[in-house]
C-alpha cells in the first residue's frame, strides 16, 4: 500500500517541479506526463503483486498416495518404481482416484507430471506407503504490498529408497 502511495507522491512531485521549470515547453510537459504515468503504473503493479515482504511459511495443501509405475527398482533390487524423472527434469507419478467412468469393481488411476524445479525427493527406509505431499505458501500482506495472486508450490515425494527412476540423456 505504501508503495502505491509513494509512487503517486513521486509522480505529483515531478508534476510540480516540471510545472515550475517548463515555461510552457510542450516537450518537457509531455516527458514529465509520460514519466509520471509510468511511475504510477509501476508503483501500482509493485504494490499489488510483488511479494516485497516475503512469503508465509510452507503449509500442506494436499497429499496423494502414490501407485507404482512399474515393479522393479533402480539398481536391480526388488520393489516398485513410484516416480519417474525424465532427462528434461519432469517428474511423472500415478495415484488412484474415484471416477465416474469406472465400474463398481474397477480401480481408476491418474498419471500426472510436475516440473522438477519445485520438487524435493525424500527417500526413507521407514516409509511404507509412498506419497506426494504438496505444500504452498503465499505472499505476506504488509504495509508495503498486498501480494495478490502470488503463490508458490513445492512438491515433496516421500518414497522408499530406490523407487525413483531417472532417465539419463547422454548427448
């Protein structure tokens, strides 16, 4: 909020200074008007959408129990592959859903992908059921900014060791 007010005050100050020194010079008036408009637009955008005050703490959003993609693990040991990572750092996983297209005795699954930039892998021997926990955090609202529509997501895969298949591209 203060960011917007400061932008308007700076624009007003430029108008006042420009009016005193212009002596009806249309080029300076046009330049100062354009500059003031730009400052106001930028200050409104920054005040409404940039997370100047940082983010809130990570909070769990949803959990999805993973279903295996195949029945062999990396390194030749017995087990299941729950997550596959492509050479372009795209994570693929599968989970069970309730679907209107299934039958009374069927199981319905969805396969999804997520970009690896926002993924954390947690491999732990004590994990019996592999799952994906999705976390979110939002921009903190403060006196400087509203932080509208600013959210970050983190995808954390909790899986047994050796259950993430990584494709390697040797180019």
